[in-house]
């Protein structure tokens, strides 16, 4: 499978951060957070929240909630009570703790929906927000003073875990124990990690670690910690995104200074192998990748911070001949 550069490719003239794709039927919605713009575009609704760096949707029955993490003006919870109604802001989230959010994730803990927001301010604190009545309120402060840049929720050994990357130390792994997150371990030999994303293959858990300077890394969980599996040269990377498309496990390593690279996970080897480059033209400061399927066709969204967001159509190529 490959991302066609010569086939359909469309540019969306919006500088954006991570994409989210809420599974709302029958329409397909695409969210593109815009830190430099006025809105967090959500079709057909648009939360008019400035300086949004991350949007996370949550569906509870007929209700839709969207967490909009913002650099200034306070992070907000938006809600749509039911079909046919529009999203509207309902709550300002932890204004004294979330001073400069950089990432947000949705996770379920003891059957309860929660959000975790990574805060990159020296005076802020990464915060776990859980539902209590009509809104979401702080349940726990995590990792204060460490300028966290990314949060990744994952399950290890049948228990919820949370991985936090920060500007001041190696990524730290927390596990859910006794109704709160407790530190379990950190990741050795992983300095200056900007973000982490995980995927599962063959019963194993793999971790993609993004590094802006130095080599980005692939690690595998061995039952007690993540061990280094592979190093991939990267320059100016802010995203190393695994994607499962059909039966193919891919990972895309974005770059601010070179072509972004698509890798394919080879189950027999247990490694990522180069598949193709995205471009020309090169993506300008890519920050996230996501895919959707519509009418039997697969599309890849590449959200870019300093240039137009690109949409690629994916084609399967027979390389056996």
C-alpha cells in the first residue's frame, strides 16, 4: 500500500495541529485545531475557540463533548446535547492548572470517561479531568513543573497506563492503581523526546518516540519496560505517527526540513521498513497524520503547521511482479 503523490491530492488552506476524526454517522467529520487561527474547525460545526492546540471528542449516547485545549483564554469543554443541535461551550477547564496545554487525550478509567491534558508551562500542571455530573473536573495533578509536551494513553498487562513526555526529563510511565496514576518507570536512553505514540502488532506493544534532534526511536514492551528496537534518522521531527490502514501497519515520520517518510511494519522481521516519501512538494511542518475511508476509498490527512494541510488518496500497489 502506498500514498499516491501523483493521484488525488488536495490542499486545505489552514495551518493546523493534530487531527481528530469523531466517528459520527452518517457524515464524516474532520477536526483541525488551529493555534494561529480563530477556530477549531469541525464540520459541520465550528467551535469558535482561538489558539486551539488539541481537540478531543467524546460521544456519550446522543451527546457529543469536545475538549478544546487552548494556549490562552482557558481550555474549554464544548457540548452538543443531541442530533441537529450545535456545539456550544459549557465549561472552562482547570484554569489555574492548565496554563499552556500542548496535548490532550481521552481515556476510560474504571468505566468513567476522563481527559488528560499535558501542560508545557513551568507553572502549570498536567491534569487528569474526569466526568462528575454535567462536567469534567480535576481528579489528579501529574508531573508538575516538568513542562510536559505530550500524553499517550495505553494499556499494558491489562491495566491503564499513561506515558508523559516532557522537555526536562525522559518519558515517564504511570499506571492506574488505587484510583489514581502512580509512577511505574521511565524510559532509559530516551532523552529529548517530544512525543510518543503506540501501536500493537503480533501481541506486542510498540512505541514510536519522536525526537526533534537526533534519531527518533521504536521500542517494544518486554513486560517490565520499553526496550530499544530501532533508531530512525530524523531531523526536525514533531510527529512519528503509527496508523493501521486495512491490514497494513504503517508509521509516518514527519520532518520540518526534509520529506516526510512512510514506513511499513514487517511482522516477520519485527521492524519498520521504508515504504515511500511524501512529496514533492514536501509537507511544511507536519504535525499529525490520520486516515479515513469513504465510499471504498482511503484518504490520508497530513496536518501542517506552517503550510496547507494535505489530503492524499491511498492506492494498493502490487509489488510481487
